[in-house]
C-alpha cells in the first residue's frame, strides 16, 4: 500500500513526539533522584535547572561549529564549487528557507550532512567524494534531504537529544563516584547502600537507554527527511538513485565519530549499507529500506 508524503510525515512526527516524551520522563526521574539522594532540597532543584539551561545554551550556539570542525569541513569556494552552490540555492528557494552556508569536506568518502540551530543559522557540508559520483538530479536529492533536516528543525532536535544524553552520562558518573566516596565515609548505612544501588543501575542502564532512544529518533528523522526532500524536488527517484550510489560506492569516512554520526545522510561507519540491520543502536535505517520507501512514495 502506497503512502502519501503527508501520511509519512505525520506518522514520523507522532513517533518522534513519543520518543521526546520518553526521554523527558527519563531525564526528569534522573534529576529528581539526584537531588533527593543528596538531600539538596529546593536549592538543589534550582542549581540543577540552572546547570541544564547553561549546558543547553552553550551547546545550542556552538554545536554547528563543533560538528564542522570535527568533520574537517571548510567553506566551499563559490568559484570552484559553482554547481554545488547553485544546487543549494535553488533547493533552498524551493523549500522556502534561506540559503545555508556551504562547506566542502576534502575526502573521497561520499557523504553529506546539515547542521545549525535554525534555518537562519544553518550549514550544509558535502564531501568531494559525493560530488564526484552524483549527477545534478542526484545531488539535488541529497541537498533536498539535508535542507529538509534544516527546515524540519531536525538539527535542533538532535542537539537537544545529544545534550540530554550527555547530561545523563554526567549524572551517572557523578552518582557513581559519590556512591563509593559516600559509602566509605558513612560506612554501610542505608543511605550509602541506596546510593550504590542507584549508581550501579544508572551506570549500567543510562548510556544504553539514551543511545537506544537517540538511534530510534535519528532513524525516524532520516525517513522524514527523505520524504520531505522528495516533496521539495517533486522527484523521489533523484534521492533514491543517490542512495543507491551511496550503497554501491561505500567508503568509510576517515573522521567518523559517534558524536556526529547521526548527522550524515548515510552512516559514516557504513552499517546502514547492509540489507538487514539488527543493530538497535544504528543511527540510520538500512539504505535498502529508504530506497524502497522513496520508490513507492506518492508525491
């Protein structure tokens, strides 16, 4: 049964909202646990809230620069990369968003990603390897996918998720250290025992649960960006053909990082190239599934 673009977008948005709700509940429970275990009272809640605000504020305004720096991206010269700039400009115009800044990554590995906190402050980075294997229609499909991430505020969403994951891990380590220190100071008290149990649970569960949720959200946003990109170009086959090439011309991205893997159109580690992926922590759905959805899409 063929799904229209709007049905696909609505379904993915509903799933994303559910994931955000789950991650918010987990974070609230962890924060409540930390404040109560250490008996910080009202001042603890205030300090915790201020810390979260500052953490997100710093990440919000610097996440794009960090992603570009980690990936080795450099501003794309408009004279040298004229076609790339033209495609980005025309797709941005079709999507109704400002033209993002354009960057080039000097590597033969074919890939691309978008970053930025909103459409007015966004960037698109494309590897030289991707430019070498794509024709104009396929490049339009890739750029439309990335601009969809920008237009749908996916980058902001993933930044928030990354911030939550980082805080969960920080809180886990904090409780873990204080559990042992507190246990040594207070002996085998009931409070120390509870602290150790909570620290152990968070140490084991929190990172896996956070990464699992991040991966699930990332996969849904990739499907949504594929559908939205097809709507912008009115030609799903362009992106489908581009993904087909990415699958066949696979080459690992030399600066691949777990911190930025979810940003790329295809996993820089190559796991999404397999026909079947059973890894629940994969940040990208299998390319075969994405191609299948695009070819069956009714725009």
